[in-house]
């Protein structure tokens, strides 16, 4: 349990750490901090780097707490449903996923 807690904290710290380069340099350190670049970097250039970093860390904390709560509530029912899936349900899920991807890529199916 301690090993899982350490790995989880390193993962969350790494994702939250990408915020610093996104806010201060305008270069997202992780894919999850791309949206932070749009708001925090201009705020830091206007002379408010501390406020930009604190808002980003606060938003990261609140998002983590909400996602943990949703995971705690949603995981047990989803696990019960996943155990009941058979080959035809997996086939239907794969066809559905491919259909969603094909509808989202637009003109270039090769990129999708």
C-alpha cells in the first residue's frame, strides 16, 4: 500500500509540476498543463506569477479531489458491470469506439 501511495504521489506531483513551466515560461511541462499556458502565462507576464501559480495549484488540487470522489463512487458499479461483459459486448464497444474516432477525425482518416 505504501508503494502505491508513493507512486500515486509522484504521478500527481509530476502532473502538477508541469504547471510551473507552463505558467512561468509558456511551455507546458505535461500534456495536462496545456490549458494552463493559455491563462497563467499571460498572467505571469503581467506581473502576477505568484497568483498564477497559486490558482493553478488550487485548481489542480480541487480537480484531484473531485476526480477521487467520482472514482470512489463510480468504480464499484463499473467493476460489477465489467465482469458481466462477454465477447459480443466487447465487440460492440470496439465498434462504438471506432465509430466515435471516425466521426471525430473529419476529413483525414489516416491521422485518426
